[in-house]
C-alpha cells in the first residue's frame, strides 16, 4: 500500500513538474515569441525574460530577432550590352512582423523563409543587373544597383513579415570562356593599334623623305640656276674680252678663231672632210700651199 502511494505521489509530482515547466518559457534578447492558442495567434512577445502561458493550450513560437544571412547561388546574368556576368551576392534580413511570418511561412521556420526569399533575390539580381551595361555594374553605381535590388525584394516580400536590410554583390565577373575571348580580343585590338601606329610611322617617314627629296630638288635647281647665271655671266665676260681683243687686232682674232675651228673639226685621226678648195675654211691653208709651190 505504501509502495503504491509512493508511486502515485511521484507520478503526481512529475505531472506537476511537467505542468509547471509547460507554463514557463524564457525569451532571450535575440528571440521573439508569437504566442498561439490551439493554433490561433494570441500575442507577440518580444520582451526578454521569464514568461508564462497556459499549458497544453498555448504554444510559444520562437523566432529570431537578429539579422540573418541569405546566401544566393551564383547567377549568370546577361547585361544590357549582351555580356554575360557571373554574380555572387547575399542579403541580410530580419523578421519584423512575427504574425505575418507565422501566417505566410510554412512552420514559421528560418529555412522555409530562406527558401521563399532566395528565388526573389535571384530574380531581382537578374532583372536589375540585366538592365545595365557591364561597365555600369563594375562602376561606382553598383551601390545604387544593390539598393534597387533590396527595395524590389522588400516590395515582393512585404507579406512575409520580413524586411531585407541590405543586399551585397561579392563578385561580378565574366565567365571564364568570355574572359578568354575578351583577352584574345584585347590582344587583337593591341595588335591592330600597333599596326596603325606602324602605318602612321611609315606614312610620316615617307612624308619626311618626300619633303627632304623635294628640298634637295629645290636646292639643286637653285644651285643649277645660280651656276647657269654665273656661267652666262662668265660667257658674257668672255665675249666682252674677245670683242675687245678683236677690235684691237682683227686679223689675229680671225686666225685664232680659224685655228680653234680646225682643232674642233679635226679631233679624230680618221676625220675626212670634202670641201671646195676655194672654201673659206681653208683660207690659211691655201696661203701656205701657194707659198710652198712658188718656192719649189
């Protein structure tokens, strides 16, 4: 009898302990609680400390209050200029309305909420970055693009009882195949520029050579002109001197000119001239021949 009584007392004590423990729950500063009664929401409790509830009828649904990370898978985005980007991004979010969160998210779990927010983040990354050029994504305008993604996410997730605090793009690079193609295109572009510079250098060299040749031609022409002028002046001076000499002794001058004519006409050893004996050309030869005949 005493043994049965001890078992009953122990069972009652255990039951009372379970009841007491079911009546009490503790909220930490990093948590908040949506209190439900038979599945129906009753109150949102966010004050840290010890709280009580009706056992077996009421249930405390704990939800985090701190910032939570949402990791998005790498996305391949086609920019407005048709360039492909591999984007790695993440978001920070928190639960701001436990009641909406409880009603909209299955089991009010963090994992379920991330399952709902991840496609929203991915779609907004593709939409916002896809409307920009590749250079804009890499410029100082990236902060504004991240804010646009955050605002769009909040607009779509407003019924989930959460708010997206921040969106960050860790990396936005070209795919490896595109990077290789761009590198090859850059090489070709550099080669094309080098060829253009070489062509411009050749053109400049030809222009310099043509200018130098033109200057040489001009200098030679001027030198030739000056030499012709000097030669003409010399010939004029020569003619003047000869004219003065002719006026002093016309017979000697005629003899001298005839000797020059003989020298110019009879340069070769086999020169043959057929002229009349009475030709003026043999005037001085004729006199010499006649004198010889008389002496014979």
